[in-house]
């Protein structure tokens, strides 16, 4: 058959403290590695085409942010909206604009009421949050000049560190022992 290459992968099965199961498949080349993970945290995968060293040694030296960014297909998938911090940021903008006298007491009150409406009705939806703000003229009259000026605070999704601590860290510990034994 044309274009089909058969390789063998190494499969590691683990159970963590919080994770009930995870299967990690490594498809190692001489200096490349494809990582495919299925777990009750979800599926994670990435292909490093040029590790520059032994793939297992390469994997064991990755820092959490770089590794998770790759395994989760970008930082956007690692973070979620932090509506509590957004509320605080929004509030600070209103207070600062009032202190700087760029809005009157009455305008600040109107903006405040519009802000409260946004935070009571966003229903933990990032899209709805931005839609409510974009469609409220008073924000554009007194607070924001472009979409980048809207508070967009985020926080790390709990799954990121849970996966890292419960699956990836023990796996890397096992890999390091394996590398030592292969020595």
C-alpha cells in the first residue's frame, strides 16, 4: 500500500489521585515525538517534529506552561473568563474616570447601573458578556474606546493544573526513571 507506514507506540497507563484513568501513547522517532493522551481529564496531543535530543529526555524537561499550551492546542484553551476580576476591573475604570473628572457623578451612576446589568445577565458566557457591553452605548460614550479596553480578565482552568499534577508529573517521573535504567 502506498503512503502507509506502520510504527509502534509505547503506551503508559496510569491512575492518579484525582484521575481515575489515563493512557499516554508516545510515538517516538529518533529526535521527534507524538504524544497522544486520553484521560478522564480529556484528550491531549501534540507532535514535536524536532526535539533535538532523545524524545523522552525532551519531554521530561518541559515546563508546565509550554507543555500544556502545546497539549491543549494553545493558551486560549487553557484559560477561562474570570468574571469576579472583570467586575473589579470594570469598577476601577469607572472610579478612575470619576476621579479624573472625565465623567460626572450622574454619568458614573448610569455607567455603574449598566455595568451591574451586564454582570447580572452574562450567565457565565464570554460571548454574552461582550455582546452586552458592545450593545450598551453608554460604555462607548464614557469608558471604552475599543474592544481591547473592555476588561477581559481570565484565570487558568482548573483542569490544567489538575492534569499537570495528577497525570503529567507522575508520568514524567516514570520517564526519568526509565531513562536512568536505559542509561
